[in-house]
């Protein structure tokens, strides 16, 4: 994914029902991507793709919504 595609994905999550954003990283990701794994406030979320990533097939870190609010 390109930097713009990552930015668009984060923007889409912000506009949805999510209250925060999670950076999900598979077990076989590089140390740079692995270090970013966790839950962030929208304004504190690191930009993806991370600089210095050494994943074999490109950056593996992904944004995912945190849905901790329930419907009416």
C-alpha cells in the first residue's frame, strides 16, 4: 500500500464508529512494524508505512478500528 492509501484507511476509520485505532501486525513482521503494534488515539497514531521497515514483501502493519462503543 502507498502512504496515501494508508492515510485514506485511517481517515475512513476516523469517520466510522471507531473510538480509537489499532495497529495490527502479523507475527512474521519486521521489528520496525512490530514496535508499532498497539492501540492509539487518532491524533497519536503513527503514520504507515513505517520508515525503516524491512518486511520481505513490504510493510505488514495495518490500521484497524477499535469498536468499543455499542449501539443504542
